[in-house]
């Protein structure tokens, strides 16, 4: 390997919540359950999550790659929602569009190790977190050059790092978000 090429490489990490509509998301499960007139199964009615679309996730990763000086962890600022509100909004949307549904929302209990909420960063990371506008950068000792530190505003507890305590999208907002991102009709 050419050492000049290797010396120009920069690495960073990205951290974000659930990519709604992806194969690991609850949205396709809820949609299948509605289509088959099955119950919408929730692990917990109090569960909260941060969400973003596949396009938002891809755009975020590319943007982080363009602004990195190397070594940062970038965290997307995302909307939070209650999974129960998502289920209720989808069920109501189904009824509004199709006229009826045999589906009900049923709480089935958490799986072992499943969390009620998400945390985007640790409290001690706030000490080295900087606001990049639509995302946060956590700097490490190798990337704390003066121009980076002076270019961005320091984050002082003004970011929602915990999905449980964040402002949650209302059901109407959830439907608008899903429709505008072509995740539902």
C-alpha cells in the first residue's frame, strides 16, 4: 500500500436511531399486520425511538464523510416518537383509507435485552460535543484542532439525547412524515 494514500484516509463514525421503513424497522411489520387484519403487536406501550428514513440516513452518512477531519462520532438530530402512537396512527390511517379494520393493538412484552428508549450519547460525551447544525459531532483528542473547535457551537445540554424525554411526534405528524416520505399511502 502506498503510504501517501494511507496518510490521507480519514475515519469517522455515525450514530443514529431507527431507520423507519428498513427491514429492521417495525413499520413493515405493522403494515403486514394491518394488511392481514392481524393484531398490531407492541412489546411495550411506553417504548420510544428516534427515527429517520433510509434517504435521511444515507444523506447523513455522506454529509458526515464530507465534514470529518477524522476521528469524530457524528450523531444525527432526529425526531422521536412513541411506538404506541405509531401503531395507533397507522391503525387510524388504515381505517380512514379502507373503512374498517379487525386489527387491534396488543402489548406482548419486551424481549430480553430490549430497551424502552434510546440514548444517542453518554453524559460525558456532552463535554466534547459540538453542534454542526442538523447533527452533533463528538470530538476526540486527535481531532480537536483549534479551527474545528472554533467553527462550531459547543453543545450544552440542548440536544435531546434520550428518546424517552424528547418531544415526541404527534399522531398527525407521524402520518404526514410517513406519507411525505412515501412510506405509506
